[in-house]
C-alpha cells in the first residue's frame, strides 16, 4: 500500500512539469512509515518504496528524522513524533500557569487545555536541549547518533510533525510550529524564516492555511 501511495503522489507531481523539475520536496519519516520504527533517530524511508518518485522528481530528498536545514543564516529542525502524547503519558507534574509567562502571547490569552499541553511539551524539549528527554524504555535512542537529537544551541525554528492540532509558539526566540495532521482537515503551514526585516533584526512569518 505504501508504494501505491508514493506512486499516486509521483503521478500528481508529474502533472505539473515545472514543479517536478524545479520544486524541492523533503520527506521526513514518521512513526508509521516503513523502516525500523520505535528508535530515534530514524533513517530515511527505504528506496524500495520510493524508487518511482526518486526517478521522476528531480529534487526529492529523503531525510532522516529528525533532520536539519539551513536557510541562509537560519537553522530549522524538523522532527516527526507523537511529542505531546508521549509527554502526557510520562508527565509526573501538571504544567503550572507561571511557566506560561516566557511564551509570547497569541492575542487570545489561551493558556488552557491542548494549548497548555503543547506549550509544556515545547518548553520541556527546549529547556532540556534534546528532542527526546524521556526514559529509554519510553523512547529508545541509537547512542552513536544521539547528537542528532540535541537542540543546543537553540535552532531558529523547530517544526514538529505532531498528531495534535496546529499550534505556534515562540520560546526564547525559537519558533516552535506544528502543522497538525494533514489528513485532519487538509491543514498545512507556510513558514517564512525571514518575513520582516527591521534594522539589524529579522522576524519570521508563520501562516496557517487549509485546502478548501
């Protein structure tokens, strides 16, 4: 079934020749994708499943999970995992309201429920400087590749492919973004690492969108 899905995606992309020839596509494996699962970091999706797409889409990149990209001076980390769910299962203390103060407000003052859990998860991984600050019994790690999970110094942006609803947080000048499940409402995020320039400072731009 996975191969047929990639074949369908290849056929869809090839309907737009310019996109197929010049577009950049980066595929980061998730928890349910084929390959060795359950251990971080994850290797790219095996070529057996992606040979058709690789041969027809010129700039298709199959990365590891997590992976890092650089846009000029901006570093962006991509990580796909059930981050909030894992944190909830292994949380000893509930998030405290005073911990919300270091986040930038979204204009709605929403600090409860799912939003609070998302903030707590992001704060935990960034404060710990590691994408998987959990016991090895809960999240096994390849020790020789543990450095790939480190978040110190902070990247400019952390994009988390989580299962929960979309969210955006800015914590200690690090943009934390979750596009949300695409299958749930066809949601996606447009992220511009350099959206606004003010004298010696650049500001990013995050736009949540949906396919109608």
